[in-house]
C-alpha cells in the first residue's frame, strides 16, 4: 500500500437526519474498493472518509452520496477551516420558513371554514408539496435504496392523510373527522420540531466553531528586516513571524525576540494569561495580550496545535460508544417495525371506523421518532467533547467515557507526570571556596552547554544576579561533562566518572556523592576540586493531593518509571504510594500494563515521554500530559492541555455526567415511543374516548428530539 495515496476528507451532508442515514452511508461505502474507513456523525452532519486516491477520487465519493439521495455540501481536505455551525444556520432557516408557510395556511384554513374545498385543496397541496418536499425526497431515495428512515414515516403519514382528506371531500362528501387545516398543522409542527432541533444543535456546535475561528487567515512574516503580510498557508517551518498585541498566533513556534502575556484559555483551559519570553514555546491560537514578539515557526498547517485539536475532535465525534452501537441496531429496525405497527393498527380499525383507521395509521407514523433515539448518545458525547476543551483536555477516543467508572489501577510515570519534568538545583556543597565564587565558576563552565543541568544552573545564577567569567574556549564530552578555558583558568564540570577519568581527586566528598539518590555535577579549577551541586526533579505541588484523591476513588496508584530505584522509592514514600516499579525500559512498562490487565484490572496509564507511548497505548485508558512527545499524544485516548494532573478528576466527573445524560436521554426516547405509539394506535379510545390526532403526534415527535438535545446541553453547565 502506498501511504502517500491515503487521503482524509470531511464532507458536509445536509440531508442526514437520523441513525438510519448513517447506516445507509456507511454500509454503502464499506463495499467500495479503495475506501479504508467511513464514519458518519449524525449531529454535525459530517461524513469523514479515508480513501486511496490512486483508486478513486473525491467526485466518485460525492456521486455515491448522491446516488443514495444525499446532497454533499462543503468539502474539507483539512479540519482547519470547518465551520460546523454553518449547515445548522441554513437548516434552521429552511425549517423555519417552511413552518411559517404551513402555519399561516393552517391558521387561515382554521379561521375561514367557509372557504371553498378547491382553494383548501390547492393551499393544502402547496403545503404538502413545498413544505414537506424534503421529507418526500428522502422517502423516494429510501425506497430506491431499500431502506427506511424518519423521512419515510413523515412522508407516508402526511401523504396518506392528504390523500384521504382529498378523497373523502371530493368523492364521499364526508369530511367531519378530518379538516383541511390538519394536514398543514401536521407538516407545520414537524418542521417546527426540526427547526428547534437544528437550533439547539447549533448551540452545541458553537464552541467547536469558536475553536475553528482561531485560524487566522493572514500573518506578518519578517524577512531581511522587513515585514510583509502573507497567507497562513504560505508559512514554512523556520519562518520568523511577527506577533503584535491583540494578534493570534498562526503557527506553533518559539519566541526569538520580545516577551508578552498570552491568553491560552481556548487552547489549554488556563483562565489567567501566561507570561512567555525568549526561548519559550507558543501554541497556535494563543492571543498576544501585551508586548510585540517574534516567533520562529516550528509546526505549520496541519501540524499545529489548533489543527490537531480540530482533527482530534472531528475524528472523535465519528467514533461510537458501545451503547450507541446497540441503539443504532435497534434504530435500524425501528422504522420498519413502526410501519408494520401502523398498517396492523389501521387494519384492526378498518372494519370498525374507516376514519379512525386513517387517523391511527397517520398518527402512529407521525408520533414515532427515531431521531430522539438516535440523538441520545452522539449529542451527549459531542457536548462532552466541547466541555472537555474548556476544562483543558482533548478526548481523542470518546469510547473511554464508558470505562472511567471501571478503573481499578492508575499507572503513573514519574518524570514529567508526578514531577515538574525539569532539573532543579537543590544543593550546593562548595569545598574551600565561597559559595558565590563557586557558582560563578560553575556558571562559566556550563554557560555554553545545552544540557538540562546547564539550564538549571543558568536560571539559578540569574536569580542570584551572578555573571560568568570571560570564556575563551569550550568543549563538551557527551554523557560525561564539559571543559572551559576562561580568564581564571581551565574549568571542568561533570560526573564522578569524568573526574576519575581526568585524575581529579574528590575523595573528600566521594562517599556522599556515590550515595546520593539524585544526580551530582562536580566542579574543578586547574585540576583542583572545588565541590559539587545536586539536582532533583521536584514533585508537582499537588502530587500528594492527586494520589490521595485516587485512593479515595478506590483506584490504586502505582509508579512505573525508568529512573533509579532510590529516586523512585523516595518519591513513592513521599506520596504514600505502596507499589512502584523502577529502571523500566519502554517494553517493560508495557508489560506492567499487560500484567494488571491479565489480572482482570481496568488500567489507566498517565505518561509524557516517548518511553511511555507503548504503555499509554496498551492501557484501557491512556492519558498523555501537555509536555508529551507527539508519538505519545497520538496514541493516547486523552491529552491534558495543562500542567495540572488533577484535571484527570474533571475528566472522570465529566465522563460520569455524560453517561448519566445518555441514560436519561435513552430512557426518555424509549419511554416516549413505548407510551405514545399505543396511544396513537387508539388503545384508550373505547375506555375514555381519547385518541391522538396526527398533527398532535407531529408536535410530540418534534418536542421529543428537542428535549434530548436540551437535556444534553446541561453538561455544559455542570460544575467541575
């Protein structure tokens, strides 16, 4: 397989209305050679297709959709510019206009019963044909493709009712049971329900639309000291981009000049602006609040944080929870079953009361709503994904929502997960020299080094206002140490091995250096030993609280680390963790995950490095930190966009709320159909004379879908 030929395209398909539509599209494309995957998201009306461009083209995909009766709209080769709310706005307008037309005509016919039957017929035909056209068109294609969906029910119901009113009026002179305005009310109420459904779905999509808006169209490029405005698509890696106050970063990059406060709330969930200076990383979509800066582009186009964020959301929306797969199976047979029930009920009433027979047939079809059932799960998941971004994490795989309540064990990488992930100068032990002079010599030795220890030394000395001596020459010995020629002489700094190799006597501190749990850097001037410094990677400030919270939730915390035994043991003791693993290689970390899974445990793994990627991928729930390497964040189920590991508990609470809302939605959708279908069939007619008119059934159908969407929106308001 030629990987270069694999393309991913997102198509907007406005005609998608229920799970049956998704099933028809997915089932059709799975049979076509060259299609690797196709996922349909009912809520956003998006079809995501991965295909071999060497075997078929985009036009063939669009032709396939048209043959099924669907109208492909906007096409996106990238998620970067997708405006997920645009289709809902157009859909709202369409349904609203048709509701208004049908409603006005229904009101006119109701208030003027003396109007002639011919005029009533013409007005009713206009409503049936124009205001119900989208349903009739969908019905035609459902017959053509041997399927059935919501359009089938609405079209059948309104057509049979319109035909019967016309027949009884002009041929039987018998119209006391049905009136002309009822057909207009039926279609008006269905369009009203679809209007409110589209409107509330648009509210759900706005947060994702807002993220999409963080794609600036242009940027200011600096070249040869001159500034020029260019398209964002023209930016290349290594370009210098000027970012003035109020502008949004169009690429991921490193500040090379200036400093400023950046608003990151839409990217990382951090509400307080973050100060960024020379050498620090800036994500695309970050808003420059104050000073002018220049950044060197590192990630451009599809590789930027914003683009990857939207692609993650787009892909995640199309994945289906296990409970949704079960609902989809039920929904697939639901419409045919309703049609059978409608015909059977009508047949039972036919010899008793022909008018009631038609009423029952039309009402059963109109009241049966597969939309509410089909929306119950995906709309809640979509709202959950939207809320997740505001809380500071991306859910790559919504399937894990079902697993959080089952987690028994959490495996925690130490470095960068439980710790800050950077070296901190924690101890200075100078030998026969003033500490300030010791640090000045040490800074001189490490000033041109790019090692993590050197960064820590520079930061510490900067805070103490210590400057280096003049540097005349510098050499680095990888994994051992550095040598610097300076105004004060030859300086060496490095490991005990490096000093032993260079015959520098450090026996006065040898025992304590060798017994140190943390790495040490020794210092010598002109062959004379001057002392050593110790570095450690400090625990995150809330690491203890995080561990305690896991224990309270009956989730056993375990450290798995590649670090030395003494260091891991010390961290475990401080945090109150009883079980820990040390000096593990990447494959050994994965083996630990498999060990607990074989014991029947549900395992959550939180890590940040490349060495964690296999374990993160293997876990039931894999979570990567903000600082994770791309390979780790790619294989993880979730990515925390903040440095605060306690955000994991917000994830857990959010997943519990999403599951709760899903269960409520499904209960309402199934209860609604179980109650109203028998009532529409007339089971109480001979008990108390109660029966449901088709237009009343249509109103109830619309309200059922709206209730599911509104209930799902409550996820946005739950306190975390």
